[in-house]
C-alpha cells in the first residue's frame, strides 16, 4: 500500500453531532433568555442581566460541547501527532509498536514500545469504513518508517 507524505484524520460523525448539539444549546438558552421577563411567582423579578447570563451560559455550554471536536491525528514520515479532547502527543515512529483498533473499542490506539498506550480519539468506530482506512494508512506508515516495506 502506498502511503501519502502527510495524512490527517478527524472523527466525522462525532464532529457533526457536536456542532448540531452546540447550536441547539445556544438556541435553547437564547429562547429561554427571551422568555425571562417580568416578575416571577416567587416575587422575584428577571432583569436584563439575567437574560444576558442565560445566553452566556448557553455559549459556555456550547463551547464545552465543541471541545469534543478537537481530536485529530496527523502523521508523516517522521512520526505522529495525536490531539485528543484534552492533551496531545508528538511521537516519533520509533516509539510506536503498533496501531490498534480492537473489536468493540470506541476508538483506535497506539501501542508504544514502553508498553504504554495512547488513545486516538480522532479515529472512531462510528466512522466505520473511514476509520478502518485511517488505521490501515497509519499501519502502512508505521511499516514504512520501520523499513518493513
């Protein structure tokens, strides 16, 4: 299998779902803010600051949801860069033992020479064929880096 010089993979379905959920949260909180007017049954009064606070809460919620769009993996002849929801790794191919995607796993992983494992949230099982192709490409790049081709 011929491998390209640099490859980049991102989850497709999860990114789409996150963007849709983020928009829904912002719209829902904005509509709720519009509905917050006048006195309440408990004697309190909703002020414009309360409405602004609801919109800001919606934006914060959307930002948290969009954190799940961060995962990406970039690989080239030198190594692999993995960015997950929180944190990331820059690994030369020499420290990678295998690219794994176990049956039933939600995402792929890199098995390292020191018996550690790095999750690769950018390659997710829900992406089916694209995920399989990404793993095959990374395995071919690892084999090339090790001189096994």
